[in-house]
């Protein structure tokens, strides 16, 4: 017998009809001689009643949780006294039950899924994925793919697949390497992104490209990172920055509308990197709430209060009234994020009490005027090297958000652009300049003369990040299309002509054959779906993710391989004594 409907597609109009449903037994209860089943499929859940004298009873009696069953019966409204409104008011009175398959007792109760240790959920992922929350996340993801594809196809983008076994693409992480059997001692790198290929597709006159691309980055994992992840990768020719941004705004608005019925206001607000850092202490500020920093460096410069007098930056945030315990916790967060400490003051009348109040009497009036701090409110300061001071206060700002649920007052989704990133960043560890986005990002044309000078750090990149609720969900740039500028860039990051040639010779060659002006972007697709779905980990929106040690607990990967397989690729595993 074929099923007549998915469970979630039943409507009150089905009342009185005979239906055949197929799915999993979510729960079984025996009550007053009756068997009550909950039958579940991807689309929903329905209660099934089996009466003791029905022909279905003997088969129904065999059913246990997670058995697969086919149930035929009449769909009808429950007795008036049991109705609460909605589809739960309807149930099926079974006339026939067929056990389609049995199931072992599951290692965890599916309904407890969220509270079950994640390692157990990941080991038995096929069971975890049966849970409605997980089904919902993956269906949302599938709908987002459909919306993206539809929009980009309509806008004239061509979908092209780029290779998985390739050469290193620099995106700032370690490569995953794959040994080549046919070329012993040589390795492919899995792509960190399709960056060079998509640029070559522009050189190859495809004009507009997109791909849902699997990318691989070997880096330490966090809740919003996986070693292999999906990017929505795009590139456009004959465009300037504004063209890329407005195309993206249309696309993002379309995706939210189609998948969630949410209307995002476009255009998205833009903020320069320096402003984002100075005002919010982050290059991906959560703008669902405000709580900006105030700069008070000048108030203390060269003064008596030693801790602030010589600081490159002194930033302050006006927080609500805080307890000592809360301040201590925020200080711990500030220190964890690079600050030496978190100084504080409590507004009391025309001045301040507590914390550093005895050092700031001269500045009190100005502090009140600049920050607008309310009576009883707490001022929180970080001071020191600029990047550390703003970064640490940025972390404090997010902790205040969580403490006072500040984001709840704003829109559910806030999307914005961060632009004008620095082109180059000084890496203290190696003592060299390095690229901030990647080495193919075009510098701002007005800043070209700064290459090779002591003001290199001020060169602005034509780069942009897409920020959603404090998460970086996309990033891209206008690219260098002039070989001379590309050479300048390589030189700035200390790549000799030979090194550049060895790593990207193919690309440097291609650049010389009529490269159109072009630019693009990639969305961190998993992260986007995570934020859209309200999940707190990227693993909740990936069907078969790895845990934060990079292990696939279900398939048990990574794993040792046969010695013969190693010999094939000319490798052996060095065993260390410790
Ligand atoms: N390849 C970049 C990245 O993966 C995105 C881009 O520049 O388009 O971050």
C-alpha cells in the first residue's frame, strides 16, 4: 500500500478520510487497554490510537520506539474535551498496522537530543538527524541552496566546478595535503578556497561564476569552524565594489525572503574597518544593539594616572549598573582577550565611586559628558596597545550583550558590511608584513603610492566582509587585475619573484593575457545557515560534521591506513618515542 500523505501534510480537510502513513514510532504508550502511538516522518508527528478489539492491535503491540511502521486508519478530530487548537486536535484511529522494520533500543532518547552529550549524537548521527530540529536545519539549508541557485541563475551567473585535488591557495590556514601515487614524493593540496580558479574563470571570459564549493582548512576548530566546510563562492567581471555589494544585497534579501519569510532592509549599512574596531572592538560587530565605545585617550595622555597616561588607546563603554561579581567576570573576559585589566567606575551624582575613582576626579565631568553614563551605571575601560584595548573591550561588549540580553531589543537579523580593511598587516611573530584578506585583493587606488613606504599599514584594501548578528558570513574583494600591482603586492609580503612564480606561476601567466577588472566574494554557507536557524554551533547545520578534535565519530576518520597504502604513495609513518 502506498502512503497517502506525509504526516505534516495532513490538514483538517482530511478529517473522516482513510489515510495510509509511513514513518517511525516516536513513542508508544499503553493506556486503558488502548495503544497510543506517535508516528513521525520528516514532515511531522501524529497520534495514532489502536483499540483493543481492532484488527491492527496485535501488530501494533509489537511496535517499539523507532520501529518503522505503516499505519492505515481514519483521520479524525479528537473528542472536544481534548482539543487545544491546531493539528494536535486530530489523530488516526488505526484499522491496520504493518511493521515495516524493527529497531534496536536507541543509545539515547531522541527527544532528549539537545541535552545528550554531543559525542554520542555524532556517533549515532543517523539517529540524531531524525530529530525534528535537525530535520528543520537541513531542510532550511536545502531551501537556501535552492534560493541561491535560482537567484544567481537568473542574474546570469554560470555554475562551474573547480578541482578538489589542486595546488595550495593562500587563505591564511594550513593545507590538507594528499600524496600522489603516480608522482611519488609530490602532493596535491585540497583547496582552502577556489580563489585562483574563479579568477581564472574571469580571465576565461565567463563573466559571472558561482559554486557551492567545498573548502578545506587545517586550523584549530571552534563552534563556528569545520576542517571541511561549504562556501558559496562567486566572482564577477567588469564590476566595481558597489556592483558586487548590491548584487550580494539582492541575493541575501532573496534568500531570507524565500526561506524564512524575513524581509531584510537593503542596502545594508556599511562601516569602515577602523570605525568598527574603534566603536565596537570587532571587525564583525554585532549591530543588533548599540553600546558603542567612547575614546578617552586624550583625557589621560601624559597625566598622573600612570595606567592610562602612556596608553596608545583608552576606550570606555557605558554599561548598566553592575555588581562586583559581574565586574570581576568581565575583567576575566577582558584579560582573556588581551587586556591587562578592566578599570571601572560607578556613576554617583556628579562624580564616580569605586574602581579607579580616586584617580579620575579631574576627568569626571568630561567622562560623564562624553559617555552619557547614567546614575548608578558602570563605566568600563581598557587601555594599552590599540588593537588589544579595542579587542578586549569588544569581548566585554559581547559579554554585556549576553548578560543583559541586549540583542533581543534589536531586529532578529542584522546584516551589514565592513569595508576598507587594511591591505597589509604586520605579523609580530614572523616580523614581516602579510596580507589581511589574501594576496590577490586590490588595494584602494588612492593608496598605491604607500607600498614600500613606512606607511604600508595604512593601505586600504578594496575588501569587504558581510556580517550577520556578529558573525562574519562572507568576505571578498575587488581583485588585482594589473600584473604590475600584483608584483608590488607580492613584494610587500616578502615573496620574491621566484617564490611567487613557484607558488602561483600559472596564475601570474594568466594575468598577462587580458584580465578584466573583476571582484567577488564567498559566503561561509554553514555559518550563515547556523545563524539563520538560531543554532549555536555550525555542527547543527552540517549533516555529518567532525567534532572539535577534527574527528568524524561515526565513520571514525581520520584513521590509520594499511602499510601497503602508504608504500603506494611512498610514505611511512614516523613513530616518535614520546
Ligand atoms: N577566497 C576568499 C575566501 O575564501 C573569498 C573571496 O575573496 O572571494 O575568504
